[in-house]
C-alpha cells in the first residue's frame, strides 16, 4: 500500500464539499495551527501562506491522504507554479504533528500590476487613519 500523508489545509481545501468533489471522498480532519506563517489573499482572491515570524495560521489537518488524492490536490493547487507542497510542523490538540501543506509562491500569486495594493494580511488588524 502506498504511503499516506497528513495535509494541513487553510484555504479553499478546508471546504469538505470541495475535497469530496476533487478526491471523491472525504478525509478525517482535526483543527490545527501552523506557527511562523501568515495567511494572505492574492488579488485574484486565492488564500496563500508565506513565512512570517510570530504569525499563526489556523486550519485543519486532513489525515491519511493517499497519493492519488495528493496528485489531484497538487493539480488543483497548481503545485510548482502557484503553490509548493512542503513539510511543516503543526499543533493539533497541544501536540506537534509533522504534515505537509501548500505554501504560496508569493511572486506568482501577486503577479498582477496592482498586486501590492491587493494583498491583505489576515493575521494583522487593518489600520485606520484618524483624522
């Protein structure tokens, strides 16, 4: 039997209906936190994470994701172009867990002319100007 992977998801793959539509099945899931990464949104509206000391991203760990589902998810995430699937450590119920996640290629995800104005950092509050 081919090895399986635990996969940390934080964006569109948190949607169980999307997972089922892509993989033809669901996977056991647990709430998890990834430290040292922040979640951003591209101008196209795609969520992605990028390293950021002191930041935290909440999501889920999908357990025992088989290789065929990973190939489908890699295609969906445009792995190698928009995202890179990489190993990370997350916290689940107070315990460290080794898994994989999709880290955004910030250059590709913000390639629009207005990219720097269109990226919103979800982990920091919006600043208001006081007049």
